[in-house]
């Protein structure tokens, strides 16, 4: 049962646990300007203090619109229980993976719960919990801050940067420098992917240009590369495209293979056949790539 409470009475200590999305927030504010706050904010009541857990975008919009009172629903009177309740909500209100991770770390480190206990309370596997715990552990505070304020896409971090970290033995400092150079520039996921390939696998000139903020110039160099290869034949251009697609696909597969949402028997039956086929090709493929790498390096 919701109640109407004063906006200023809400404790916002968990605001940093939720991802910012300025574009979505702007659309929300336009809607709220017409219809008000329709969906209740949610929190936990501890010793007479209403600690907000869900609804920070609505809270900020209401403040900007000078709405003094908002609907609010309590998820209980104990923080850990309320957080677990929030994490069990339906799909349409599901937390993002980083938000889940930050709340899980609190449950483990602050509230003293074990991985097994959290997994049981959420009806999840211990691997699901541990994966999210490791996700935050491998990030520097600077990367976490950038992702949570919405300055860098979470998708790009998960499926473009994390594979580079795995291939380079957890090169967090390099990833942090890249994120710092690219964050807040309103680039598409595709542009970030191209810049990442240039930064981590391209020449030193491109890396220096990206760190120096010359992102437009760097993208032009990358986008113009197939045509700029001058006298390439059609066959050569197609092979270059195949190599880029192969590199992208390998990075995406490496990132997705660890996802705990992979669980159906039908999936694993087919995946086992496909992965077995790939493994049988690897020795020959690796030898072929080494020879091709040496050959292209001598040209």
C-alpha cells in the first residue's frame, strides 16, 4: 500500500547504486510534467527514516518540477530484506547487471550475508552471485563512477572492453585510460567498438590520438581504412572485412560464454556440438594465422 510523503523526507544514500540515463530521465520529466508522479517510489523504513531504493529518476524529476509530495511504498523495515525484495521484482522493473552487482556487494560486505544465502534468497545459483561480485572487483573506482553516471555505455564495457581485459591479462589501467578518453562524448556503440580496436590493437599513433581526444580523426582513420588501403583487390578487401568480423565475434563469444543466463539443456546440447567443432579447427587455424601474421608483417 502506497502513501504520499514529502520528497525532502527521502534519504538518497543509495542513489549511487543506480545507473543514470539522462535521455530517459528527460522523457520521464516531460511525462511527469503532464501527469505527475504516477508510479510510487520504493524504499525501506529504518528507525523512522525512509531510505530510497527505487525511483531516483522520478525523485530528481519531481525535484526539478518542484513537486513537493510523491507516492511511496515501503519494502520493509530491514535493509537487506528490502534490497532482496527489490532484486526479485518482475522483469519490467529489473535492475541492470551493474546495479545488481552493487547491491549484491552490499549484501555480502555490509550486511554479512554469504554467497550461498544470497543465492538461495534470490532463487539464483551461486555462480550468478559470484559473477556479479567479480564484475565489480575487476573494475577500478574510476570506471565504476563513469559507468554509473551514464557517461559510458554498459554494453560497450561488457562486450567490447572486458574481452580486451581477458586477452591482456586484466589490463585495467589501459581500459581506464580508454574509458576516460571516450566517456561523455555521445558516441555510438559501434564507434566505441571501432575506437577500442584502434586503441588496443592498432598503431601507437591512433592510441595517442584517442588519448589526446582526437576521436573524430581516429574514427575517420578507422572508417577509411578499407578504401585507404589503396590498391587492394576486391578479394583482399573482403578478407579484411572477414578478419574484422572474426575478431569482433570472438570477443563477443568470450564475453557471453560466462553469462549465467545460459542454462537450457537445448542450448547446451547445440553449443557443445558447435564448440567442439571450433576446438577441432583451432590448431590448424592458429598455425594458419601465425603464418599469415608473419607474412603480412614482412610485406
